[in-house]
C-alpha cells in the first residue's frame, strides 16, 4: 500500500490513523533517508496518543519513553541511526523497554530490523513529485486494522 503525504497535515493525519490502531507489542518501523520525515511521523503518532508538548528526537539518547497518563499506552521512540551493529540494541536493553509497549523505531535496519515480527508495521518514507509517500507493509497482526 502507498500513502501520499503531500504536506504536514497529511502526515499528522496519517500518524493519527496509526495511533488509533496501535496496541501494546506493536512496532512501527520507519525507514527512509535523512530528511524523509521519519521523526515528523513519529511525532505525529506520539501526539495523537495524547502527548502534549515537545517530542525530542532520540538521535542522541537513542531511546525516549512515554508512559500513561501522558499517552494512551506506553510507547518507546527509538532512533537507531547511531548504532554500528544490531547487537547494540540488545546492549542498551531494548527488550526491557519494549515490554508491554509500542515501539516506534527510526532506522530499524540499524537494529537488525523488525519486519519479521507479526506486529510490525513497516513504513518506508520517500520523496515523490507530490511531496512524500509512505510505502506500507504490515505483518499479519495488522490485518484488519491497517491505517
């Protein structure tokens, strides 16, 4: 499935649709080049879950956590850009962070990827003539609840 994201409003609306369908254990894997809109979409998802205020990019911290009541359900926002090898995700305790939470992962390939997980919604963001597009691939757990 391809979703057109011609502007910020469209990206925020798409993020809200994703947020409305999330449940604990889901992974939203955001791929694409620098400046493709990964952090913008992650921020839209987190805001749609109820977070008010700034959503810092986890580029340097690698992991930012959001917990109720500031969001509808626990969420981990991770940016794996700086990882040199996938094993580093284990070393930072990613599985502990993920327990009972949604994972929104930027640069998922740097952490070994998540597309093999049934609850993974993979989004590849690319620049297009109309702005940006999201190429969406979903694991079997997303059947019937695609955004």
